[in-house]
């Protein structure tokens, strides 16, 4: 029995997709800060039957707000924040029907 490959990955909402393989894709969060949580939906469409689809919805939240810090010497600095988020999404193989 052959496995059906994914024909297409699509995204609705903030962010982007990259590193698409037959059964997985990487979701990259937006590079700009959001004002509030926003939904993003990733959909996989079967290559064997384009009416067969699977999707997952995630909520993308804003980066945390970290206030300025006043140091003992009176200088003010902003802490650095690592702002890279991504998730690898995979679909279980779909057995092809004969």
C-alpha cells in the first residue's frame, strides 16, 4: 500500500510556512509584534484526493512586554528578548486506497 503525499500546505492568519516536505511543514511566527492573540490555521491537502484535508488552528500571542530597567548608576536599558518562534507540523501518513 502506498502513502498519499501532501499536495499543498496553506496558511490563513499571521506568520509564514517554510521547509515544506511531503508530510511536514514549519510554521514561523510573524516578525512584527501583535497587539493581541490571533488565530492561524495551517491546512494540508492530500495529493491523491484534493477533497481530503486536515487542519490545525493555533493561537499566536504577542511577545511579552518587558519594561525598561533603571540600573544602579542611573542609566536606563532595555532587556533583549529572543523573538523567534516556530513550530514544525506533521501529518500522519494517509494510506492510499486502490
